C-alpha cells in the first residue's frame, strides 16, 4: 500500500510542479506591462501626426485630444515642456510658417508602455523659421519621438528634431 501511494504521489509530482511553475510564470508576466504592438502604436500616434500635416488646415486641438490624455506633456528638452493646449498652438504656428508641412512616420518601436517613432518632416517655409528668412527652398529633416502611453493614449513625449539641418537646407545658395 505504501509503495502504491508513493507511486501515485510521484505520478502527480511533475504535473503539479509544472502547473505551479506555469502559474508563477503567468503571475510574473502579468505584473510586467505588455508591450504594445507596432500596429497598436501606429494607431495611437496617428492623430498626433495627422495634426502635424498641414496643421493650419486642421482642427489640431481635436486631433490632439484623440491621441493624448488631458495632462499630456510634450518636452523638447528635459525641462521645457508644453501642455496639450500649448502644443496645439505650437502646431498652428508651424502651420503658418510652413503651410505645406508634412510629417511622416518612418519607423515605430515599442517596449512596454513606450513608443519610439523615427519620423521625417518636410516643407517650404513662407515666413522666417527660427530666424532664417524664407527663400523658396524646402527642407527634409529627421525627428525622434519617445512617447509614454497610459490608458490607451499618449501621456508624455520627449522629442528631437534636426532643425539646424532644416535651416541649412533652406538658406540661399
């Protein structure tokens, strides 16, 4: 009887061990934020980039509200940040300076609740751009945006654009 009981317990040992380990593993995984897929990330950021395409012709505040949380912060340095209302105003200023402004999403990477976008901005300024007078010449420059997502919307952004290269491109030859 003793040996049959031991055999029964032994036959249950490995299945129970695997079941417990599987449960522990799934609990550990459940605690870590699941990464967004690139497709999910593109869908989340799409209204923001739509707002950057010819922004003088768009309802920028509406598009930003579709993409961002009410307390969204957009930072161009580690200290200089705009709230959503200020950002909408900035987009409109860029639209007045560069009426044909277009911003393309070239690559998207995700990790947990983070989205990184490599983008490209193009346009032809009709007013001074960062002090550089308009010349009729166009620019094409890179942007890198790192977003954090909360509740399915963007909660913050840190971004870098190569405006120095853009200004060099529009200068008179």
